C-alpha cells in the first residue's frame, strides 16, 4: 500500500492481485480517496506488483487529472465531491504528479515484455530509444 496526501485528502493505492497472461503479468490496484464514496481500480501490464512512483503517477494522471469518461462514469470522478476537490486543488495535484515524475527518473527501467518488443520492432525502434537513453 502507498499513500499520498494532497489538499487534505489521502489517495491510497493497494495491490489487489497479479494475473499472469500470455502477454505478461497484469497488476491490479485499488484506489481510494479519503472522504469519498467512490473507489476505482487500475490495471497495469508490469512484472512488479510494487506500488512505486510509476503506479502513483498513473493513478493521479488517469483518475484525477485527465478526467476521462470512464473515470466520470465508474471511477473516482463519479463522486461530485472528488470533482470539486480536484478542481479546487488542481495545482497541488499537478505538483504532486511532478514530484512523482522526478522520483520515476531514479527508478530502474521496467523490463520490456515480448509484446512490447514486437511493437518496438514494428516501428523500427529499440528499447534504448523508448527509454530515452
């Protein structure tokens, strides 16, 4: 479990399960925000179940900042209180996201799955180009 506090609310991410598929391991996480009735889940194709800065940044970006239709319908943003809090604290949320992105720079690169390698080859790219090396 990992928690981050932004604008008086805590965002808690917990690992729920790992599903092994032909494409690699899918990690499933549960996301809760204090004072909200809404709970949502995030799935990520990654080998590690650790809740590192990558996972936290993904949660904040997709569930709070982007406000994509799925989140409004079934995610955190279906709670009007979360939407109001997000709108009021957007600069703080963006600052937290920037801190997480800085933390991500110090993380080792994630292993690339066979599917990702196939896609990279299809676009004539290699792992180093994608990782910015």
